[in-house]
């Protein structure tokens, strides 16, 4: 008999930042596993393009929904989550993936506004998204899965990116606390820590020959990560296969942090 826990047929899943990069890779795999998916993005045009592309790939436009949302805005998050519930019926899993990068600023030259810009999306955005999702999951009583996209910057020193590293470290601590707090509702909470992945956010770095010469030799897999490298972990964490896994950090980095 075929192993079935990875089947997501009929499950409703929200992916913030699902209009590109790692979030798009996650949404693509979740749809391929049978889920109904609502992607959120702050750029309306990009989000609409992603919705159309995902619908074409999965062959069923009725399973792909898209909402424009700035995750750092409380009212927008509440409205987008309510709209997602209406579209999906029930949200069984929520991936708080939306994030912004730093600007390579050293601490002594960093403004408070720049520090807060990163925390607003990377920390407050996860808080607002998870709060809405947890309220919904606790109310419908079927449990669920919350997954935050952090970064290996949470566990390594991110020079010239201290505000980014601080935001991702905060997310991993937040996840551990929620894993304990929400277990009584059968809600599990985990984080994913990507290494160097080819996305719009990292494009300048990975295509810089000097950067590549310094970093690629430190990656045992000897390549940059790709967005589809996150499909498997997304399906696992959204499925019954992970129903006893909570409070964990899943590092997806080709061995970068181990070498």
C-alpha cells in the first residue's frame, strides 16, 4: 500500500511572499501535492503573475488564490487572512515566508529607521500572520501547522547584516515559544533556515564573482540552492508526516553551516 501522509488534497494553505522566490517554490510543491493555496504578496502585479503561473502549472485555477498584503500592516494581515479563509474554507497550514533583506550597513552607520524597517516585516509580519492563523486554527479545532522562513543568519554571524540576523534570530525564538504554547491546540510550529538560495533578494550577491569565489567553496553541495529545494520541506511540514515535529529549525543550506 502506498504511503499517504504527504497527500494534501483538500487542505487550505496560506503562503506569504508566495509570489516569488522560496515562497513560490513552496506554493508550487503544495499545489502539486493537492492543496488549495492562497499566496500573499505586497506587489499586486507580481502577485497576479504568480497566481496565473501557478494555476497554469497545476492545471486548476480554482485551487490558487492571491491577495495583496503588506505583512507589516495589521489591518491588511487581518483582512487578507479573512479573505483567505473565505477562499479556502479552512486554513490547515500557514507559511510566514515574506521578508526583506538588509542593505549591507555596518552597525555604526545604521539608522534606527533602517533597523526598524527590517524588523517590521521580518518579525512583526510573522507575529501578525501567525496570530491570525493561530486564532483561526484554535477556533476550528482541527489543529494545524505554522511555518516561518528564517535564515542561517539566525545561527551564524551576519556581518553588515546585524539587523537582518537579529530579525531571523527573533523568529526562531518566537517559533520555539509558540510550539510549546500552541501544542494544546494541536498546532505545531517550526522554522526553515535557508542558506544561499538564488532569488531576487540574493541575485546581486550570487552573481558577483568575488562573492561566489569566497562562498561557493564553503558549500559542500558545491552549488547555490534553488527555490524548488524547499518544496519537499514545505509539503512535509504541511502534511500528517510531520504531526509530531514541532519547535524545530530545519536548515536547508547544502551543508553550508556544517563546514
